[in-house]
């Protein structure tokens, strides 16, 4: 019961956070502008909301702390056996809501990892007692003498309870409108080679782009007062959104519409989406880098599809796989799993083609010094 209840809490927390983000975005970027008779992306509203967001983000950084933490730092803590403290959850939620709802060009994965990771740490403490009950029921003297499958039973119960609770909520579901449906059959060998080639070709520029992103997460203008930096960041990426409103947010809302955009807009998004992400992170707008990078890489894929005779969906899948492989440092299984967020499992073969193409490029590029090294640790000013 302890494990199941803890998992249910995590599921409800995740669903409530997603619902709040979506509700605030609708309020700020649709409902309120309509009431005032304004075009949100073609008036002063485009600057007013990110500036207000910058004030809120800066205030949150000052009063609550620098949350959410970068994904790499959270993953490093898990690998070292550390837990995220439950006390960080409110700060992560408040800071992330301020940034995501007001147009920050960031993904929500860092917020969810930070929020659910803190809840998971709390659940882990509760599960310690639950595992003691399992030990007694099994008749084992110590928890570590239990068979692995039995010792891990509370964690499985927590995960299943969390998923059931999340799916049962009448709110808070992730909008998967950006996600591919089944891609048409009839994919030929030339198409697969083109996929692998594009995925491989994107690896080196994406690796360097992700290094700059990682650097910007740890170098967020420490000498500038938080609210000055965050407001300045909001002004910069709002100005960039004059070229295309899709510079704002994570990119999920435009993803399936990329093939409908003209070449100049695609070229602009391919660069501006990444630049806006770097600006936001440097200015203290904390968030995830994965989906903005997927959007930028996929804009390049759409441009390539207009030159070569390959279905655009295939090249977009290749771009997704390449981004995933760069972020997971060439681990095909994990890159495949990350790609499933955008590409359904029914197209597993296509994902694998993109992941393998990127993995081969990573292996070949390393010895030639084409890939960046690990980002340096940030130092105090």
C-alpha cells in the first residue's frame, strides 16, 4: 500500500503540473488576448508576457533557488545514488510554470524530471519501510537477501500505480498532437540510406550545439541580478519571435506543421530555435533542451526533403533519432526509447535506422576530434 500510494501521488503530481502549464498557456496566449481584442503574436502582447515572465522567473530564482536543475546534474545524482529532496519540488514547479507558460523557448522535460524525481525520492524513503514488510512476508533475514525481482516489487507497484493514476485523471494528459501517426508503407532501400545519411550528417553540428546548450545551463550570467537577466532574456527571445512565433515555447505546437512552412521560415527556425534556447538558459530561464533541439533539427530535415526525393516524415524521424543519440551519448537503446516520445513504436525499424546512423557517425567522428569534449564544470565568479 505504501508503494502504491506513493506512486499514485507521483502520477497525480505529474498530471496536475501538465494541466497547469497548458491552462496557463491558453489563458495568457489565447483567452486574455481575445478579451482585449489583441493578436498575441502581432502586438505589444508578444513582449509584455515574456517580460512579465522574466520578472516572475527572476523572482523565483532569487527567493526559491535555481530550479529546475539541469538534466545532466539530476542524472549524475541518480548515478551516484543520491536522491532529489522533496523540498525542491515546490521551487521546481513554481519556477517552471513561470518560464513555460510565458513563452520560454524551453522544453518541460527538466521540470518533470525535477518534480517527479523529488517525489520519487520521497517515495523511495517510504518504500524502505515497504521493503521491510516484503522481507518479513518472504521470511528473509535481510532485504538484500531477497531475490531481485521480489526486492524490487515495491518499486514496480509504485510505477504501475503512478501510471494508472496519471491515466485515470480527467486532466493533465500530454497533448500528443505533435506526434507522428503510423508512417506509410512502401519505404525503399534508398529512403533508408537517406535516413541513415541525414542522421549521421547531423551528429557533429548537433553535438557542438548541445555542448553550447550544456555550457549555457551552467553559466547563467552569475554577475547580473536575476531579474535583470531574466527580463533581458525575455526581451531577446520575444524579439526573435517577430521572425516566427514558433521561436517561443518548446516547439511541440509547430512540429507536425513544419512541412507546411516556407523555406525561409524553416531556415530561420533551424537557427533561431537553438539561439533562443541558449539565450533563455543563459538568462536563467531553466528548462529542458531536448524538444527545442528536435524542432531545430527537424526544420533542417524538412529543407533537405525539398532537395532529395525522400518522404519528409522519414527525414524528420532521422532528425529526431540523431538528437536523441547525441543527448544520450550514442547509447542506441536509450536513444531509441527517447525517440518513442515523437515516433510510435509501430515505426521501430525507422527509429533504429536513424539511431544506428547516428551511432556510426559518433564512433567515426570521435577519433578525428570532430566531437566536443565534456563540458567543463562551472566555477564561482
